């Protein structure tokens, strides 16, 4: 098992994982544009879990300075371990990597927003010590090409 920084040539595997996470086929062109733009952003960290020759997990960590925290926070935007590898400890290893990145960036805390329907994910986050503390409200302004 290898946990490492994602690279440009990981894009196909990461695309498949994000489609699995979202349970739908994403617009690949838009995905690729965002992926490549974010790879070059020093505040965004893409990490993959890799078995020999196969990416089986992905986590993205976004570092932000927020006024209401009066400091930096790390927010997990996506975390997925492919279904056949769930429960094997890979998600925990990826979360530990995210904690290290947060510490290196002097973050006050790590946050994650998770869809209400992802009950297994909620149990995972609680098991690793995260606490439910907020609600997220969304107002859709427009639909993009991938149905979002």
C-alpha cells in the first residue's frame, strides 16, 4: 500500500473514484479541467492510495483561512475508498495523511461535509474522532454539464 500525492497521470483513476463516490457519471471534460487546475493550487492537496498498479482511494484537502476561525482550517472535500477495499484501514490512513497536511499548514481543525444519505461515511468520521457540529445549506444557482 502506498499513500502519495496525486499526479496528472492519475486523473483517469481519480475520475472513476469520484464517479463511484457520486454514484453517477460525471462530465469528464469539466472534471479534467478542475482536476488539472487544482493540482497546481498550493492550497489544495490531492492524495491517492495505491496498490501496485491500481489507485483504490482518493482524498482532497483544501486549506482555507476563515475569519470565523481566525485562522486556517483544512476541509476534506472528497474521500473515497473503492468499495472492495472499504473497511481495510485505507480510509483511516488517508485521514491520518490529511491530519499531517493540516498540521504542516498550521490548521486549527479539519472539517468535512457529508451528504445525509452517506450513513456509513458518518460512522467512519465519528469513529476517527470527528464530531457533528454544523448544518450545510445549499441554493442551486445553475446546473452544470454533469447534472450538478
